[in-house]
């Protein structure tokens, strides 16, 4: 069984024919384009107008990103996180630039679908049907993601309209977005935040430059007395502020699948390359260190996919009384993206010089895979975010009804009504322990449980003081360790649903034990750690994964080595 995306044998997770058609048509588009053209466009930094024409002609963004209420009766339209994640993985598998066009369209639509402005919503639905792309005008060069310091402003006019002035930076699709959801402040007594809509065609919209050297277009644009009417106002005051953060919540979850797609394509190239080379009289894949790299890469990649699949259920099942997705989301953003970087690093050590050649997808993947972890909040931002949930996760679990896989043909409407972007410390979670108990007969799961018990005891008896809490060199490794626990929990939940081969599951926890000890070592070596904290970290570091050579070889032969020549993109 091949757990990786295989375009030429593709089977969608979606049950409905409309969704299957979207995936299959997209794959056919790229396979017809071919690897030579795909890479040539990437290397020459050619804007992907042909792709935009394709998604317009097939109304793909319209179907994926229009809630049913505004779809005009099209049965294939809905905003479905599971479906959007699947589509994202496919796009990034062929090229992160294509995924990025989709990603920033999602971000641009967020404040629109969250808005009470029905005129803007109907306009967005019409434009999607016509093949438009969208943009999210949040960042400014001086302030980056510090939206408290937003300088773009709307000045009121006597007739009840406004004029907008300001400059935005890092705005994907800003060169051709028909609606740019732009954040600013009302320049009056209230100084309210506001989201309003602009259009790249307007003469008061100055497209200054593409700030990156890439086939994407990440715009720097300026507004010069841009006229704004009430029909252009999406939200004001706290609603605008919450729309900014809640839109990022939606877009953030879309980043994990992109990292997975990049790593999968790189894996196919690497395993096929290594499996068909003879060095020093032996197959490269028979070299123990090479085999270990492939095993580690494949297991990490599979862990990414399993975690993301399960986290999607919590996203789709979210509601006012169940906001667990706000932990699983930044964990995806931080953990899955970093795991993808690790996968590509492991494969790169095997590919070596071949990875630099311009006729490989790998050279694009190696260049692009480090991007996702920096989008929608850096790793540091997301680790610090998930630490807000640590106390309730470990010490105050509550009962929830079981969250079942959701592939229903419904809109995830709660995402457009998430409520105030605060109160994270009050969010509660179900107990992580029972699912670990289910698999405690697996040696490496049982071993990982010992590490969890130690870190939990450390948090209870030797918790970080205020100085350590404020020191990223101390707090980030702790957050990383917490994230591995969350990661492991959802992997086990999905493994149970999938009846995953126990050989695979035990081997996945081998690398998780090693990673956990790695971050414990960072805390141990930190000059700010006290002796009791170091004692706990020593206990964690001395726990090691339990080797099982026979099991290791079974997984290699049954699942990994067989991927040699499994997939190559059409030339």
C-alpha cells in the first residue's frame, strides 16, 4: 500500500463526483503541462496565467471557496476544509507557487465571508464564478504582521464616503486580485480598525513592484485617495480586528498540506534516483545510512499526513463550545512544516549534487520547503501560541463527544463566525491519555508515554519561572516538546480510525522519542535552567527508543523500497 499522493493512481478522499472531478482535472492539467514546462516556468519566474485561466474555465476556485448560500444552486460549491486541504496538497505537489495563489485567495475571501456586507459577498461569489483571484491586504513593510501598528487609513468625507491612503507589502496576488481585503483604520474620533475592499485595476491603486524574485507575485501596492463607499466596507471595530486573526486561523491550516505535497514529490524523485544507482559496487539504497534516511523521511512524512488528516476533523467539527482546533491548527502550522523541512534535508543528503539540477522537481522543493514555516506566523509565534493551551491540556481535561471523520458535503460555516479572537487560556481539551493506553503494548508508544509523564511532572513541580517563560531559548524547546505530545495524540487517533499497520506506528514513535530528547537537551543546556529542571531533562534524555531490526526491515521492504519508480511526472 502506498500512503503517499500518487497522481497517476489518484483516489480522492471525497465521496462526491464533483470533488473528484476537481482533483482529477487539476492533476490532468499539470501532467499535460509536463515536467519540462513546469520547471522551465519556475526557473524563468513566469507568472502562471495559464493556471489562472484553467481554474477560471473549470470554476475550480468558485466551487472550492464559495459557501452554498452564495453558489446560485451549484451543488459542487461549498467551503470544506477537508476538500481544500486535499486540493492544497495536490497544488504544492506540482509547485508551491500554484498553491500560493490558492492560499492568498483563501485569505482574501476570509474577511468577505465573515462580513455582514451582503453586497460584497454576492460580488465575491460572482467574481469567483468568473475566474477571479483574491488578496489579503494586511501586512505593511515597516510593521510586518504587527497589525496594531497599521498605518493605512480611511479619511471620512462630508458625503459619507471615505478616501483610503497607505501602503501595503507582502500581498500575494496583489497584481491581479479583483478584490483585495485591506485592513486600515478610520481616521476620525473612533480610530476604528476596518476591512475594506480595493481593486488592482483602479487608478488610485498603485502597483509598485513584486517584492520577491519568483513566479509568484507578492505585491507592494499603495493607495492614493482611493475612493471607498459603504458597499466597500467589510467590517469595523472589534469585528475587523477579529476578522484579521480569524482569517489567519483559516489560512494557517492550509499550510500543512502544502508542505506535505512538496515533501512527497521530493521523496519520489529521491527514492527512484537512489534505487537505480550503483556506488562502490552496491546499490545506494543498500547502504545503511541511506536506508535510514529514507526510513526516517518516509515515517516523518506519513506522520505529517496522519496528523493533518485527524486535525481536519476537529476543524470541521469546531463550534462555540469546541475550539480545540485552535491548538491543533498552530501545531499543524509549526510541526508539519518543520517536519517537511526535515524530510527534505534527509532526502537531500541522499540526492546530493543531483538535487541542484534544474531538471528536477527536487531543486524547487528544496528551495521552497522552508517557506511555509514562515507564513501566517513564524515557528516562534506559533510555538508561543500553543503554549497557552499547555496547562489545560495536561491538567484539566474534560469530556467531549467523540469527534468522527467528517466528509459531509457541508460548509464549515463556523470558520466565518469564530467569535472574538481571545480567551485561548480557557479552551479545554479531551484527555490525551486514553488513546495512548490503547497502544501501550507497542514498545515505542509505551516509551514515549514515560517521557510525557516526566515532562508533565516537571511542569507541575519545576515549572518555568517568569524569566524562563519570557526567554525564547528556554520556552521554545518546551513548546516543541508539548507539540510532540499533541502530534502523537492525533496520530494515534487517526491510526486507530485507519487501522494502521502497528509496525509503522511503532516506528513513527521511534523518531518522536528522539525528537523529544533533543529538545530536553536544549533545556538542560540552557544557562537559565535550574538543577531540578535539569534532573527532569536528564531522565527524558536517557530514555531511548527500543530498536526492532526485524520490524524496521519489514516496513522498509513492504512500504518504502517499493516506491522506487512508483511515480514520475509526465515529461
